[in-house]
């Protein structure tokens, strides 16, 4: 626990420093926001043991939740997918400075990696937080997962609306909801971890080319 706390604190220091040069997270209430992002990211460890498994994090941004999960569970092999060059460079800097042997940074779009050998249907777990609507995320995440793999999406109190709109995507991509874990991050901020399990191989046409899943969701 002391090791984990030290590494997370070191990460937070790096993020504060880098955020002065590049706006990686909101500068408004920076300290409070960073702590909130860390706490939110760590929620997965309350419901699932990710140690010894391979995890791909889509849209890692400044490191939430993927980098925090990787630091908190060193036995989990984590691939951070972030197409923004400055953010990917920051993530690579964190990996280097904190000597995180279990982390790989992939500076590419998920739509591209979903067709690439070594990425397509290669991971046991996928995570994504504050990236896109569920029907979009499913097309980005499921092609990266092995059959039987699970995706975890961080959602807010209106998750049911997203879930209703994502039924076609779930059916098309061969997946189903396996769990809904509700928690409260702050008094006025109800949160949900939505667990989706992949039951069938992804049709070869998915994911569609970059930008299309967001423009024309399944």
C-alpha cells in the first residue's frame, strides 16, 4: 500500500507540473479535481481483481483510469490508448519516470488498433472513462477484447438512457451487460461502473474507420 501511495502521489506531482504547460485536466479547482479523478479511477478495484490480467484503456487522457489502475495493480499489464500527441507524450513520460514496467502507451486511435495484429481481440479487460456515449464505446472496445473478455465503462446517473440506446450495438457486436455497480463519488455525483461481457467474435468490419463510430453510432 505504501508503494502504491508513493507512486500515485508521484504521478499527481508530474500531472500538476505538466498541466502548467499543457492543459491536460481542468485548471479550475485543480487539486480537488485530481484527487477526484484518482478516487474515481480506483473504484474498479472495489469490484474486480485485475491483477495478472491484460487491460486496454481507451482514451486515457491524462491517465484516468488506466494509469491509476496500472499503478495500483502492478501485476496487471496495461495498454494506454491515447491518440492526442501531447497527452500520449505525458503518459510515456510517467511510465519512464516512475519505471512502470507493466504499462505500454499506444499513441493511436482505437479504430485503427482494433484492426491491428497484437491488439485486435488480444485483451482480457478494457476500461474507458469520460470518452464517449456507450453505443460508440462498444464499437471501440469490443474489437480489442478476447471472446469472454470484459469491458468496464465509467458512467453517470443517466447510464440507463445510454444503455437503452446501445442495445443495437450490443446485439451487433455480440455482447451483453454482466453487471452494474453503483457508487457515490461525492454527495451530488452518483456514478456507475457498467460491466459488459463479450460473447462472440467481432465481425470483421468493426470497428469502422476513424470518426465513423461517433458520427454514425450503431
